[in-house]
C-alpha cells in the first residue's frame, strides 16, 4: 500500500511518520531546494521559518493543552521538539537547526518513507495528503484551486529579526521573565519615554519593502502583525502589545520602565536571539536603524533581517470534514497551514491527525473525529464548520471550545475557567481514545 504526501514541512513530515508507523509506504514530496519559497533557508524537512517558539508548555494555556493532547495521540515532532528545546520560561522553544536535522534524518532513514525532491503541480489521483503549506507553489496552487472550485484567501506572515547575543549591551539589557514566572530566560531591553518616542518616530516613518502586485490588498493575520502595522494603530498600541513593560523589572535598578523589548533564545548554543513580536516588512536599512535605537541593542549584530511573505489557505469550511478528509474525494486529505490552522503546534497536530486518518481509511477503519471538548477537536471542528462563512486562519484558543459551567460567584474567574476546560479536554480525549 502506497500513498503520497505533498510537502515536507511540519505537517507533511508528521503525517509521513504517522503513516510509516502504520506500515504504509509513503512518497514524501518536497520541492525545496529545486523551487524556493522566499522564506525557507535550508533544504531540511520541518524547517521553522518564523519564531522558534511553539508557544506555552502549560496545559492551562490553550497552546500548552494542544501539545499535551498531541503527546496523548503519539506525535513524533512534539517529542523531537522537546529533545531540542532551549530555555524560554514557560514556553517550548527549540534549536531550529537541530530540530530540522533530526526530523530529516528520521525521514530519510525510515524504510517506509521515500523523500523525493520534486515540485508537484497536480493533485495525485491516488491516496494523498496535501500539506504544501502557506507558500504552495503557484502551479500547484492553481491546480488545487481548480479542484476545490474555490477562490483562495490569503494573508501576510512576517518574520522577526535575529541578533547575535554577544553584540547585546548587558549594561542596559537584563534577563527576566514576566512577573518572574518560570526561568528568567528572556533578554529585556528597557526604554524610558524619551527613548520610546525616538523609537516610535523611526518606526512610523520607516520605509517598507514594496509588495508585489499579487500581494496588494491581502489581509494580515492579527496574531502575527508586522510591528509597523501595529504602530500605525496608535502610539500606545506597542506598549500594550509586544513592548508591554508590566512585570519586567531589572533587579539592578528597580526602574519602572515605559516600554520593554524582549528577545528570546533562538538556538541551543545561546548565541542567537530573536526579537519577540518584531515581525516586520521594513527595508533592511530601516530595520538596522530601528534596532540600533533600542537601548541595549545600539551595536547589535543582525544575523537575519525580518521579511514578510504571502500565506495561502483553502476555504476549509466548504471543503473539509473534521477528519481533514475532503468531502469531494475520500482518499484525499489536507493538513497544515494550508487548511487555515495557524501556528507551528497546530500544523504538526493537523499533520498527525491527517496521517492517522488516512491510514485508517486505507485499512477500512472508522476515522477519528476528535471530540469538540478537546483543543485539537475544537480546532478541526472550527475550521471545517460550514457556518463559518467569513473564514480566517486561527490558532488554538479557549474560544473554540464549548463553555463550562462556573459557580455564580466565579463567572469572571478566567483562570478557573481555563483549568476546568483543560481538565475536561484531557478527560474527554482520554475516554475517547480508550473507546476507539
């Protein structure tokens, strides 16, 4: 029995490993390095191109709960991510190079997987999973468009700059996690009002890279806005967003800061750090001027500049079942960001589910339709709900789960609400898996 998986990103790699585990032969197609995307830098499978963080590891956080559920379902890539983790407070962040290399090695060494470096331009007529990602090649995207008979929606995804740790001025910068929660693994660059004013003035007047004609008029995804777009919404926007100073205090000075720029560890060697929330499409010269205006980064060495690219996704509510199987063709599944699931963990999770379900389909078994009370079940039901007529990409969040009953005097207690939702999710999923 042989199937095709298109795309060796996070979703495609996870899907291929799930199928191979079930003794199904997989042809895994990856167009890189023959055809580049504009965002990827290597030929490795499962390359991280934006942040190196998979979000919170706390099960009482929506993203942390999703990762726990993925472990319950046997995700390969979450296990590898934990093996490649770097300090990031309460978050799961990875050494992205090490992670991709290990995933690539496991795929290349798996006797049930054949990794083929080739651009696919037509949907295979045999059983397949399409996990070509938000940067699907134009030729293949056109073929998918013809199959779905649906217009694509698209939005922009922006990547944050990375700087060299040794070039950071620690006479000014300091280590801390917000409210001293978890390990003090973030580097923080504090600003007073005068310094923030200077930074803000540079940012709102900075020249941006011109968009291609096909990109103009597209929508930004709200949780990954370029910093210049956030700044255009008002002077205070950044101070209540990625530059929020609350809970970040330098024990050396005890100053109350007006704004704080945070940097997150990007590799195991602790030599590279990315700027949290600094996705940007500014011209590189303007990026350099902006970063050098930040106290502590006056002489920072920029290893990678921020870039912005177009993401493409299908109108999943009209096309997919909650199993990620297409309604039009039962041996065809979609997975990853092309379905409208936004985020690294979400991409891996959907690839895992698609891989498991295609294997079940081939073995004439009942497909998994996860309970809506679970985070992954809530996510897959949300993106495949026909009622969702104004579909936009979404990541894991509490709002996609059914409500829980709280005592009358606790109805505004969000912490308790999320704890109850998380416990219900784990119990419901555990019971569902036992009954399979």
